[in-house]
C-alpha cells in the first residue's frame, strides 16, 4: 500500500494528504471544503470522543445539545465576538425551494425569505448564553457545567482534511460561575484535562500556556492553549480553554442574586477540541510506511493473520486462535482475525502496517506445532517470536510499551527541535533551516508581534505557564522583556 506514496522528506504536505486518503480515514466530499470521515477514521474519532467524554464527566460536566441555527441578532450583542467570526459565517436567508419555471431542477423561492437571517453555528456562546439567561437566577443555580458534541461551520478558502475544513466535528464546553476565581479555575482545569488526554492517550507531548492578546479567542479575556509539534517542524494548536469574564453575561443580561443578596453578572468559560486532533495524531507519529497509531486510540489494537494453504489448515488455525482472541478481548484489547482467502498474507501485512495497527500476530501450521507465533510491532517494525503460554498478558504489556515508546519518541523530537534564540537574524535562520519551537524574548506589543508574523510567518504559539522570569531584550525591537515566549510556524 505504500507504493507510489511520497516520503515525508520528499513532500510532507502530499505525504499527509495521501496518507489520510489511502489509509481510508477520510476523503473530500462533493461540497467544496467539506470532508467525508470514513468508518476507519471515524472509529479513531469515536475513541477520542469516548475518552474525553469520560474525562469531562469525571470533572463534573454533563452533555446537552443546542441548535445548529443562531439568529443573526445574537452575534450583534458581543462586539469582539462577532468581529472575530464575521468573515467565516455561513448565512441562511431562505427557508424553501421551488421548481424552476424552465423545468430544470429547483431554485430558491424568493417569497420564502426569512424575517431574520440564521447563522449556521461557528461556535455556540451566543445561543447558549441566551438560554442561560432563563436558567440562572440565583447563586444556587451555579455553577452550570455543560458540554456538547456537535458540528460547526467556519467558511474556509484553503482547506486540508482534518486540519482545516469548512465543517468539522468538535466538542464545546460552556460553563457559568458565581465568581471570577471559579471561572479561572475551570478554564485552567480543562486545559489540564486536554493536556492529560494529549499526553496519555495520543502519546503527544504538549506545551501549556496562554495566547497573546492578538491570538485570543474572540470575546475572551484569556485564552489557554496546548501546542504540539509536528514532524515537519510546524506547531499545531491542539486544544483551547477560554476565560470569558463577564462579557457574554453582560451581552445577554445574565445576572444572578449572589450570597450577599446583590445582583451580579455571571462569570463564564468555554473550551473545545475538534477533529483537528486527528491531524495531530497522524502527523506526530506516522512514517513513510503509513499510519502509526498509539494503541489507546487504535480501532484495531491487534490483528491476527493466519497463514494457510488449505481449508483444513485454516480451520485448524481458526480453532487454535479462538482462546487467544477471547483472552485478549477479556483484557479489553480490540482484536481482528483476518482469515480471508481473497488476499495473500503479504498483502494483509502491508495493509495493516499501512493502517497503523499496533501489533500483528502471524500464525501458521508450523507455529501451532511449535506452540509459538510471530509478533510484529508497528512502531519499530521489529518482529519477535512469542510462546503461546500467557501470550495475552505479554501482548497487553507490549501495547503499553508501544504507547510509551511513541510518547518518548515524540518528546525526543520536540527537545531536538526546540531552540533558544537571542537575535532576529538567528530567529529567521533557525526558522528556515530547522523550524520547531523557538523560545525568544518579545516586548509584549502587538506591533512587533504583527511585524514578526508578516516577515517570517511565525506566530506566538503560547506564553508558557509558570515559566521562570528571565530578563532579556526583544529579538525584534531590542526593548526589555521579562520572559521568553514560544514562536513557531503553524498549521
């Protein structure tokens, strides 16, 4: 399957696009900029969704659902929010079609114009805070901790499967609190949930920090983010959590009677991750042979491929592996037994390697005689002979090893591609020659941030949390700076 497949070094962008399509993860749809997520790709998303959903519920959140359509007037209530999304909004203006007078298809019925246009959800703060206005009257009604799994539309001109599409899937948390401190704690808690998921499920090390004012979410007072590094040296924002202050409460007049019996505005957060995580998963771990998936998120964790020359041999092997399959499933390991006779074993080996299945077990008549199987691991492509005795626990241990190895490999890559720079010339040279995360001093002004972005295409990814104070000079202006921030070119 890896034939006619470009290497990462030859063309990283083409490697990524071809991998997504040839591994049956997704494909472009008939609607420009939108994608079809195929069953194998959606199975990975379901694993992501399942793990995160449990983490949300473990931290006290509940799921709900809010409408896809948002009245246009809602976006006029919070000025910075509407400004941030205005150019990306898809607008519904009519509610009916009719047959074309010339008999060729259908046209929009000009008499069916909506009294107020509807915006297809780019994010849900406005419609949710309109609902919260009716839900919140007293401090006893707080906090409200809600998440929704949904799709959103943000009109994109340049799209790439999973990384940037006009419609994408995501979750969005929206919480309401009685105090500023509670809301800030919530925003930081959810940032840590995302970091925990990225590192322990995706095997993806992340940097935690805040965004610069220019990079904040529209309508937020503070945006927290996790940033990861892809194999081409570019950064990818992997999750964000926003402290919204009282902006949306004031815009939608959401007040509550506090413990002092005084009216006050509610404090808010929102936070989310999307199918962009799929892009991060692919680009962080995969290689020139295809997908490499961390076992915790692999739809198939173990595939068993029998090698047989006759129906009798196939039946014998099938009977022999049934206890193994049941033993692995009892340990919570997803197993596929592929005894198709329409494809040769070599073709199957190539298919499962390309699709990133973490462990492949091969068994033939001779293996049964010897009480052994051949085990291949996807991350290193190494093969080993296992005794069938207690093999289930050995495979479980191997899956843990693979999960940890992918994280260690990603950490090592990030360390080797992280550089402290102290001059603008060095900054530009490292960006062009190496890429990666660049820790540099910045004077804190939006002017210098914008000039650096215009001249180098690098942006401030995060201002690191809890970083030590280090006095220095801005690489662009030479003005004083108290700490380094993280720059990178990014997706």
